[in-house]
């Protein structure tokens, strides 16, 4: 077997090293043609991609009777990767320069069995031989309860629902990525699982990856430590549908952001589908690379607002409709819908707890029983205020853009409302000074302490400031 290595000349061109002679000799014509093909691919693909995937290819053998040219790569993984992405381009190049080449076979070095053949004529033969392409390493775990059929639509979530359904449809969506935004427990994770179910139904053989941003970071770091970064990247970019939840937790990790950016770019450029979810809009993600921020904003940002009373009623009625043996009065449904108003997970959790207690004890479900058994949930709902709500309410009150809560601007018209929001966060939530600081653009805890002391002082000296704080407290507690 005669194989050539190709090295870069000082002028940037390519030349062949001395051939290694074996049993089956590749003709000098094929060697020359391969040099020309390599030069063109290096120019078209760029030095980095060429050096990583094309340069390691070695000519292994050519059967003039069948027109099959064997190409060797350093590993089975590399052979599969090149075959899947560059076989078309390579075969066209060979046919253009040497029509006698009618087919390509990609295989690993060291005598490994052939992985696959490229061409319609030979693909069936490869499948008949049970050729196996390595499975994607990311196991898909979708909750069977989280489908579009189980998602209750309302005014607050209809845009996100329609966008999610379009993302999972056979026709390619007009936007990518889809960015789902909502506070905790409003349904964005349900929609991601529903997209996965629907897409898998439409495309049974498609590669679907769903993970949290935290898992993305852990997997990426682990792969780099094991020197398996290339395999990690390749597995991600095999996806036909990539979904990453809680993307806000990827902020501040430069290397992880860089890899996620390249992954998103690669998938979008090949017409694949990307869905991300976060608890805030892209512009409010502090510490995010501007290039990544641009990619996340270029598709559709679908905001899911807090569920209104009517939607909460519909969710409870839908849940009860699946359990006809459970009798719950309209009074109890109305009480739950009005009282557990901040989080849909808490709403369904409260109903489940009430139904389970009644079933196990034989007691009738009444409002009194609900108040008795759900006291912890009800009291938590009455007093639980989030920093996000405080920021939103303060911005509405002072007519500021929400992003000003995290900005670096120090103008008094911006800084004073921000200090009021920090004060309210300390008074109305159990969060520590450092936690509050992180929610306000990553500020130091000493900045929050200063803001709290300042607002406390101003309330005693300035009646207008005291009135503002009182108004905001009433709005947040109502």
C-alpha cells in the first residue's frame, strides 16, 4: 500500500512527502490528483478545518474494475465524521478530476473494518452488513406527560406555544434559534419537552439533544479533561434538534460560551433547529459574549407571562378532567386558582397534595380542607416575593427599562431606583447581600449594603422617598 502525507510549504501550498510502499500501489496519477483536490479543499474550507479533517486522509487503494477508492483516517470516529460531512464534496472532486473514481469508502487505519460506503448503490449494502454509526452520547430523557396535548394555552403563553409547535413541525421554521423566556414554573420546560416529543414523532430517526446549561458545562469540562473535546463537539453538532434549558447559568464561563456559540453557529448554518430557554431576555444576560448574545437574539424571543386567573382555572379543570372519580367543587377550584398565583408548578402540586390527602383519609375535599392541608404552600405564596418581581415593579413605577437594574450607569435617575430595588430585595426576600448583588449585574455585596442603608436613611429624611417605598411595598404585597 502506498500512502502520502501532505505538508504545508512556506508559501502556503501543499506537497507530498515520500511515499510508503506496500502491497497495493496507488498510481502517481491519483497521487497528483489528490494533491490538487487537497489544495482546493484547503482554500474552500480554510486551514483549520482542512488540517483537522482532510489533511489526515490517506489514499489506501483503488479498484479500477469497480471504481471504488479507499480512504483511510486515523480513527473510526474521524472516518465517520468525514464521511457524513465531506463525502459529497470529495466524490464530486474526484469525479471531476478522474471519472474512473465512482465511489468512496472511508475506513479507519490499523486494519479496521470498513465503516461505510458513500453512494446510493452501496448504502444499502452497508446497511445489509449492519454497519453501525456510533450513537450520540447524550441520552434523551423526555417527560411523557409534557406534550403539546397536555399544555394549556392562554393569553400569556399563546405566542410561545405557536412558536414551539412551528419549531417541531415538518416544515422548517422561519426563525432559529427559538428563545423561550419566563420566570420559574410558567411552562417553558414543558414546551421544550413537547417540542422533543413532536419532533421525534415527525422525524423518528432524527438526533435530538435536550440538556440543561449546567449539564452542558459539566460535560464540556469533563470532555476537555479527558482530551475528548473533539468527540464532545462532534456529538453536539450531530443534532437535528438541540435544546438547552436555563441558559442563564452559562453566563461568565468564557470557554463554555465559546463552544456553545460555535455549536449554535454550526447547527443554524446547516439548517438544524435550536431552542434555548431562560428566566430573562437575552439582553438581560449579564456576562455573555456579545457574539453569543447576537445569535440568541437573531431568532424569535417568545416571552411567557405569568399565568392569569383564567388560565390557572383552566389548568386545574384540565387536570381534574383526567380524574373523573375525584369530586372537587367549583368553590375549591376558584380558591386554589386565586390563591396559588405565582407558580404553575405550585398550583398543580397543591392540587395533587389535596387529592392525595382526601383519597388516603376519605375526607371530602372542601375549602376548609384546602386551607388546612395547603397552609405551607398558601403562606409561602402570600409572602414569597422574588427579586425579578421587585425589579420589574420598580422599573414600572419609575418608568425605567428593566436592563437598568443591571447596567453600570450611575446617573441619579437610574441609580436611585436601583438602590430602592436593592433595599426592597433585602426587606422582602430571604436573599443574602451577595445573592442580591449578583441579581443586579454582579455587583459586590458592599454596594448592596450601602444601598440598603442609604434608602433607610432617606426614608426618615425625605417624605417623597418614604412614600415611594410605601407604594412599592403595597404593590408587591397585593
